[in-house]
């Protein structure tokens, strides 16, 4: 038998505003159509309700009871971000999640019995995860989505045992079905009240065909819901590929410090959502809605995926300082592309490596200091040029156990060259084309023995490219290995076109 859980956030528009600005939690808050004194109140926080404010009042009437009343318009951006966060919290427990309207999410509990001892434990874990994303929720668990939602409307944790749904439904008032939110709901609710029906049990005992002839399709569906008959399965949402937080500001902000303060809270909420899903933050897209109705969009590269908020915020600040928006910002949207954290497994025969999360945090902080384009891992480029390298993202391959193995033939000494970059230009005096003396910066010695030349050339297709630099133009070099009387062995090369000599390595 399927088991469905429903997560329900009560008074969702208020909860979404409080989530976006935690300072509103202790303030008597109402949501109204406008800020005018005669505007009607749509939603009321619990603090304002205790002081006498009610939905349907005007702001002036509510302020007569609560002098410190705060009135705000409904925020679609805050509600959208809160809905996505609620779905992320549910998806961190079950892969089958269907978001609903106004702070409602359903999830399939199939297979979770292997990880939890009871359904009460699942409900408790769901409530804790919703609290981590900044909201308080009730959880109901039952055989189908409608009964689970009715159980969640009872508040707290409510688990309906299998085959006990009718016992739970019979004593619920018809008001618990929230008929006013349905199409034609107010008229249907008034009709049922005239008939004297007050509980779902009274409605479940009626003949569906007779009720359908009087109330139409809505009446038949209402009887089925009252009997706990709901064959419709969940329609799971697609897994989120981008994590988004949005906020609409009451006034435009044109300085960096208050803007960074607001973005810090948004990044904290995004990092919490990513951690719930076992992910880390990759590249970031920042969109600022400006007061002159223009949009300022910028991409902030993250050198190493990390959830370190300080490092990410510093990268955003550097981007804003280098190219500030041309007008005050009155809305902010942050989109983060998630990445899987780098896995690590300890090895019995290798030295311990740094923890992946700490390593990524360190790389992200280095990117803040040096710039993302200057942090990474050097790798040889696809070229015959000896010094050709490129910068890649830091992702070293795990060490092989063979690397820690000691070679049995310890009497063999390998010759290692120490590269000199950039190559040091020297002056070479030759006799009959054979180098005899080398002179350069901190170098001046006679050649004792020499090997070579070995010609190396390549990238001929760049010949004649006036825009090519010496590092990217065609090259032709005659390489020599010289032992000087200063006791060192050097690798040098001569450019046959210009006759210039360079030393680019010394053998250890």
C-alpha cells in the first residue's frame, strides 16, 4: 500500500517574507493590497493576530490595535524561493516529490523504511529539514495525497495508520477541506451549510450520483475525497538543475555594503539548500533589477566548487567593484549551478590527503586573492614547444599505490632537469661553430664537454602571423647540453634565425 507524506507550511505568504528577512519574525506583520490606510489586509502573522489584527480589516483598523504593525505587499519572488526551498527539503528525503500551491509539498515514502524506524521518525526528520531552510511546517502521512494534506492541516505531526483513514476523516469538519480555494467553492460551501452538513463523515454517507445530479462534478469529487478515495498518483517534479534565490527590495540600493549584507543572507539560504541535497556551489549568475528598469547580469566564476559563503561573497564583491551597476538595485536574483563534491577515500599505503571540502574552500579563497583566471593546475599543452602549458581547473587524479612503492634498484640515480622559466638569455662564444664559453646573469664559465645539437621546431603554420607573441609564434631551436667548469650541466638552445642563445634548464 503506498504511503504519502504532505509537508504544509501554514500562512505561507507570511512565512515566505519572514524567511527572506528574519528581522520580521518578531514584528506584527500583515500583507495588504497596498500601503494605503484603507487597504484591505490579506494575511496576518501570528504576532499580529495576538494583538487583534484580522484578515479583511483595513490597515487603519489594525493599527488601532497594534501600533507597531508592519504592512508589506505580497512578494512573488520570496514565495517562489520558499517553494523551491521546501521542495529541496522534501527531495533530500525522497526522490519522488510533487510541489503544490501555497506551501504544500507531497512526497512518496516508498522504500524509506530501510532508513527510518517509523513513519513518525520520517515526519520528524522532514520538519527538521524544513526548519533548516527557514520555515516551520506540519507533516501528515496517509495512504493518499488528499488525506495526508488533511492530516497536515491538523498541525504538528499526524500519521494516519493504514486502513484507518475513514476513522480519521469522519470527524473532520468540512471547513478543513478549504473549499473556498476551489473553483465555485464559496457557493458549494454555502449549499452544504444549508443542508446542515458539518462533518466529512456526513458527506461521505451521501449517494455520489444523487449529489452529482445537484452539485455537478464538484459534488462527486467532494464525496470521493470525503471517503478517502483518491487514485491519482504523484507527478514528480524534475530535479533542480539550478538553485535560485530572489528578493524584491522596498527601495533601491546603490552602495556595496548594504547590497552585500542582503546577498549574504541569500547565499546562506542557498548553501543550506545545497547541503541538504549533498551538493556544492559552482558558477554563479547574479541578476540585479535596477531602478531605471534595466537588468544588470553578470557571471561569477567559482574556481573550485565550495559552500564557503565568505569566499563566494568576496568574489561577487570584486565583480561589483570592478564593474558597478549604473543605477540603484531594487531586486536581486542569484542562480547557482550545483556541482557534486569531490569524493575522497583514505588509502592504507598512501599519506593522508587534505579533505576535499577544505581543499575546495582554500582554492576558492585563493581565487579571491589572485582572481579565478589565475588559480588552477598547470598541464602540458598539446604542442611540441617544451614550455607550452595551460591552466586547468584544479582536479588532480588520485595517487596510485605504485607511486608510493620503493624501487628495488636504489643504486640507479636518475638525472632530473630543473627548468628555468622564462629562459635566460646568455652570450656564447664559439670557435668553428662549437661553443667554448658561456656568459650571462650570474653565469660565466668555460665549456668542458658538450652534446648536441638536436633541432626542435614546430608550429610552422604560425609563420608570418604578425599578432603572434614569441610564446605562440613558430619556433626553431638547436638544443645543446653543456657541462661548464663551474660544476653544473646546463641545457641551452640557439635560435638559428636570430643567432640568440638561451639557457632553459640545469640538471640536478
